[in-house]
C-alpha cells in the first residue's frame, strides 16, 4: 500500500522552492499490542466515551477540544479556530539557517521523516538543493506544522534524499547540571583511562542497525506467546547476577581482567618470574673455594743455626 504523507507543501530556500511531501520514516512492524480482557468471560473490555458529570454516552465525532483555564471550566476551540491561527510553516518549509551537523546534540532529535519531491514539478530544484546540502556538509534548520504544532526540523541528506528530524525545544530538555556536577571533580588515573581506551578499541565493530537495535525482550515475549498457543513453555534465560552495590571493586584489577590480563597479586605474595633466576645469596654468589689445598712446592730446607 502506498505511503500517505503526513504533510504536503513547499520547500523553500531564498527565492527557490519546490513541492515536497513529508513521510514518516518509521513503519509499523507489528508491535505486540494487548487488550484488556475480562478473565471470567474471556471477553474484551469496551471503553465507553461518556460525559463525566451526567454519565451519558457520547459520540467521539461530536466532541470538540477545550482548554481548562479554571478548575472544571473550559474555553472551547473548533476546527475553524485552529485554522484561524495558521502560520506560514503550515504550507511552506522555509530553510532559515544552516549549522554544522555536530552542533546539534543527538538528545534534541525526536522523530524522523522522509522529505521527498511531491510530483514531477520541481524535481530539478530538489536535486540541486540535495546536492548543495550534501557538498556543504551542513544541516538546514526549518519549521513545519505537524498535528497542529509548529516543530523545528533539521534537514540533512541521507539515503539519496532529504531526511527531516523534528527537534525538541530547549524547554523540553531537563537540566543535566545537578546530575553531572560531581563527575567533573573526580580525579582519574591515566593508567586506568588507558586500559579503558584499550577496551573500547578492542570492541570497535561496524554499526549494524538490524542486529544492534533489536528488541530482545519483545523477541522473547513473542516466543512466550507462540509457546502458550502451542501449550508449551519458554525456558528461562540465565541472567548475570546484579552487581553488589556494597562491593568495593579494584578498578585496575577489573580493567585488566576485562582485557584478559591477570591482575598483579600483592607484592608480599608476588611469585617469582619463571624466566628470571632468583638472585643468589652473597655467599653463594662468590666463587667457591676448594677445600683441598694445593700441595706446597718443594722448598730447600734451611740449615739449623748453631747455638753459640
């Protein structure tokens, strides 16, 4: 089935524009969904839309939106009211500025969309903008109204076209200062940092979205459902025990062990290296003296002196 756009309008850079359409980059992959069931009857529970005060059931098509400006008091807004406050970005996605891609922290990225040409008209303009944006290695910032909310979007080339990522506002992001202030005051051992760098370098691999982003919990949940349908069970997966929060770990020893190295034992119990000889005692280091004396050379005997 053809994908339906979530927005249609024009992409504009200065005096150049082209018709475009915005498509969701995310697809419904059949996420497991559950219904509330009455266990006594096995019947599904039906949610009823009703008036909170009178209890009367009402049709959703007859409802309007309301803003609560005082407790239990609302100002009602109709579709005409929402249309009356439309802004330009409701139909035109104008690129306001360009920034380095690294200037946007990943935590500001929200939802991804494909921004594609809408029809044959303006395809050459779209191709020129795509080529220029690719060569500049920049990200374009624009605005678009989606679901009655104006969102800032980052436009960047990818997969042969333009991607549009909606961005969170600054007020949407929690302040991380109170959480990380103490980290900057921690003194690190350069040798431990070097070991950690070795661990990082050893585990560097190519990024594989199909494998690296798999939801393993959902995979086991599907296996459980299939097993229940067949009247079987699912074997429990052995999990590593949670770390003991009270256990003080020798960080250097843990890093070396992670690298496959044996941690150095205490100096008092450090065994001798097999390849090095044990230093000999001073007595043993000296050349040994032979116990047997060399026979004395024959010397002429002196005549005895006569006593006067």
